[in-house]
């Protein structure tokens, strides 16, 4: 009887059950300082499919640091049938193959700059190709596209004159993949360094276009990595996502602090997307982190699940982890059948958490939080980023900010700046300017003034 009641609650709250939840608690910061209403960034592709539009906008955002070209994204998207995961894969794979072939031709002709640029774009297009396929982890197309994404990225890296170095980071009997970026134009001394990782679905290679290239050109060393549940460890070894992220970041810090070119007193941690709760969790227990960037901030992933269970975490856990709950499973299947976003989140979440089902995935969300005094343990200066029209985590940055007791800054960008989408997709240059300036001020990096004309 209890499960049938909760099954009805799931159907009634369909917009709040997956990673793409739209219903959130009222924002404490927004409640104190209401922002003026702004019109959203209007889709000009996939107007009726919010999920496909966002993933297309994500690719547009990667243009800023060499991960895409506008025309290539547009013509690819125009060939895709909305809501059709196979069509999405096929068209992005077609574009990726064409750009990768051009890269190889340029390389063979000794045109290394052209080859490097094309390899970077091809890598990102292969990443996009396999994005929606994880409902069937045995699908051979997943690893085929992922492998090509990594191959192309590493081909590009080999053409950066040593500015980027692939690394392996020791971790619990195995190793994590990463890349070390040497600070631009800063040889011979220890430099401030940013450790960074992605979130629920993005790769370490994608972090190049999100933040790594941007901060390296500002004079920071960067160490980017994939942790468990993220593409490298998930594809290669099946290492699933874990909430105690400090146990992941600890070995990464051991690795980076062993380098002679890293200033141990100026090491920041940046977490992107779901990394906006993973990184704060790590910073709460890792004193070697001297600055924290939550891009964007998340306080409690359980907020997405709890409304279906009367706000009671233990009731939710009991129902979602029951050996059998056919009413709940049926309700979740109905939700997924009618919403592209929920269908993708359930299938991907079931895979990266190792739970195998939508219900199992939702149960794990209860453990991803910095509640119960965890956020209050963070001591380093913290930048909490917020996107005004975030389709995934609206209201969460404000919740995180309200619980911090460390020196803190709140950075909100909206659609009047073209930056209101999740993680400010489509406005990477603007977002990284604001984040980079905050880091410069936090680490007392001198301003670099150009000579007057």
C-alpha cells in the first residue's frame, strides 16, 4: 500500500525525479534578493526537446576553447531527429569521423596546427556521439566512440609542444587518467595550480574546453582527471561513482603536490556540474585544498528524490532499496517513456552508479550531499557559481552558499549575459573570466597589464 502511494507521488512529481529535475526548494539567496525576470535563451534547434537543445548548446559552448566549430554543430544538429538517441549518435559520429579524417590529412602533410585543432574538435564530437547510449552498456558503439574521443584528444595533445601531458594517478590499486597543463609562459618556478574534474556525465577530455585551457592560459598549472563513475574509469574498469569524493581527491593531491612546479600553498579544486557537490565534499575533509570552485554549486542531490517521499530521507531509502518494488519501477518506467531527459538520466545513472535500475540510481542520490554539517567544515575561500535558468540544479547553489561558514563568494550569471544555462554553457569565455579573476584575487596573482598603444 505504501509503495502504491509513493508510485502515485512519483508520477505526480515527474519533473523532479531525475538528474534533470526542474522543481527545487525556494532559494534562500533569491528569497532575500529577488532577481528581475529575464527571458530565457531561446532554442533555435530542437525547440521542443529541451535535452537535445541543451546538449547542442553544450557543444556551442565548447567553441570558445577549440572544442567545436559553429557550422559543424549546426549542420550536424539539423540532421538529427529530435528525441532519437540512435540518430544523435549516427550524425555526431559522421561529423566526428569526417573531422578526424581531415586531422589525419593535415598531420600527414605536416600542417600541425590544422591537425591539432581538428583533432580537438573530433574528440569532442565523438564524446557527444555516445552520450545517450548508456541505457545498454553492452552497446559496442559506446566504447567505439569513447576510444576514438580519447585517441583524437591525445593526438591533439602531442601537437601542443609539451604544454599538456597525459598522466596516470595512483588510486586504490589502479590508476586514474588525467592531463597536466603547464602554466603558459611561466617556466622555472612553482605556480598556483587548479585540480579539476567533471561530474555525472562529462569526461576529463571535455574539461579542456570547460576550464583547463582557459586557466592554463592565465598562468595556472592545471591537473584534470576522471574519477570513479566518470568516463575513463567507468569505460575501462567499471569503477562506479562514489559520494566520499575526498577519498578520490586525496590521491590526486598526492600526485600533483609531488611535482616541483606546483605551489602547495596555492592549490584550488574545481568541480563541474555534479562536481559542484563532489568537490565541496572533498574540500570539507581535505585541508590541502586552498580554494574551491563549485561550477555550479550543489548542496543536496536528495532534494530531487525526497519530495516523492514526504521529505523523509530514511523512508525514501527504504522504499528505493527494497528487494522488490514493482509499483515504483512501473511508475519510473512511465516517467522515462514520456520524457527524453528522464529516460537519459535514469539509464545513465543506473550505469555509472552500478545499480542497474532507475530505482537503484535514485537511491544513491540520497548520499550525494554536503548537509549534516559537512558544508560547514569547509575552511578555504569558496566560489559558488549559479546559472539563473539551470534546468538541472536551480536553487542548489543558493542552498550551498547559505550553509558555508568559510570566506565565500556567490557568482550568478543569467540569460541577459547569455550565461544562464547549466554550467553557463554557451558562455565559457565570460564564465572563465569571472572565475579566473576570482582565483587571481584569492591567490594574490598580480595583474598582467599590457603596454598602452
